C-alpha cells in the first residue's frame, strides 16, 4: 500500500506548503479556500495562527497515513484511519471556534 501512503503524503505536503505560504503572507489569510478572512488588527499574528493550523493539520494527516504502509489492501482498518482524521478535524475546528485568535 505504498501508493496509498504516497498519495496521502502528497496531500500532507500540500497542507504544509499552504501553511508555509500563509506564514509569509502580507495579507490576512483565510483558513479555507472560499472564505473571506476576518478584519484583524494584527495580520502577522493572525497569519501565524492560521499557518499553525495548517502545519498541525499536515503533521496529523501524515501521522494518520503511516498505517497505510503496514495494512493490506482493502483492509477494514482504512475506515478507522479516515475516521480518525475526520474526528481530529472536528476537534480542532471546535477548539478554534471556542478560542479565536482575533
């Protein structure tokens, strides 16, 4: 299942690239593609926080993809891996709503 891990890692690398580009951005960055960023007073601090979210997401996505190296094809554990990533994304999105950076 190396192909699955490579595809999974490619998505994590995309997240990593987005996080790095947002860290160096001069304009306020939106977390998702089609969202308008809020009006912030400290753009640098806001971009660092959004960048941290992308970098943490990339690291967790890559860590969750490691089982692809050890599982056999069509294993039912793939559902657990995807469910793990889904639950982590829900957890971080709720935390972000409760503790905004702005």
